[in-house]
C-alpha cells in the first residue's frame, strides 16, 4: 500500500483550513442545497441553467470539503525549534537578493497554504527547494523554469 503524503503546514495555516472547512460544512453546503431546491421549483431540469449551476457548485463544495479533510488528516505541523535559527526551512521567512535587484521576502510554507500574493511560497516551488537548508549569508544558485538565478540570503527569521 502506498504511503500517504503528508502536508507540512504552519499552525496558522492549519487553523485557516479548519475555519474554511467549518464555513463550507455549516454555511456554504446549506446555501447550495437551498439554491438547488429553488432551481428545482422552476420546473424542467433538462433546460434549467440555475439547477445546473447549483449542482456544479455543490460538486465543487463537496470536493473542497474532501480535499481539506484529507489535508488536515495528514497535516504535519512545522516545528522549527530544532533547526538553526539562521537556516532556511519550511515555516520561516527568508529574504534574498539577486544582484542589484530589490530584496524579496517570502515565508516558505506547505503547498496547502501557499499564496504568492501574500508572500507565502510552497516548499515544493523551485525557489523554496533551492533555498531550504541554506543559511544566512549563503550565495545560492536556484534552477527555475525561467532559468538559473543566483541569490544571496540576507535574512532568515
């Protein structure tokens, strides 16, 4: 039997997923069921776009509930206590700079809570993979789909 994949995440990320799951189960699921009931009352289901849209949304909501349940069941909460404070690891914030470009700061998180617009990159991304395990002050060459880049790690916290 295949080993189940774990989902590394911060405690904050786990809490957000639990809140989303609660919202989906208690509010969103009931809203979709109400939409389906209303759409059914319109008559012929074969040409009822409201009914189809509600069923599609129900499918999405139920799929997301299963996905979150699975991630939470196999969540691995990140604990950086045993890791050197200057070492890049999942859960830490890292600032790096390429040549004379502006420094960039990201928190490295598990894929389940990655959101580049909020400065959170997945530990599975090429940049995070290239940085993890390196330390403050290291010059690191990172392979990305756009080509190789060399950065200097200027802060880890």
